[in-house]
């Protein structure tokens, strides 16, 4: 879940992280480049806007009259 307490703490979701390249992130707090999957440090602060959310598949809506017959 997005808001749950058991979110994996990784640098890519931190407030202090700035994405430089595809898999390279710059930590503004420590002034160094870290990997995307690196575990967070003590200064980690979760930023919900950096989380990529997958959208659910749209349900089928083009039903015919035959679909509702018994």
C-alpha cells in the first residue's frame, strides 16, 4: 500500500533524493550519488510523490443485452 508503515526504505523514495539518470540518484543531504535500490540512511524521509503507482486495469464496460439474460 502507498500509505502503509511497512514501506521499504530506499533512497529513491526519499525527500532528499534527486534523480540524475535512469538508475542514478543524487542525495542532497550527503552530497553523493547513490544507487536506486540502496537502503536509506538515518536521515530518510518518505516522499509519497516519488512513488510510481501502477494503475488498475479498466473493467469491461461494453456489455450486450445477452450478457444479462438468465
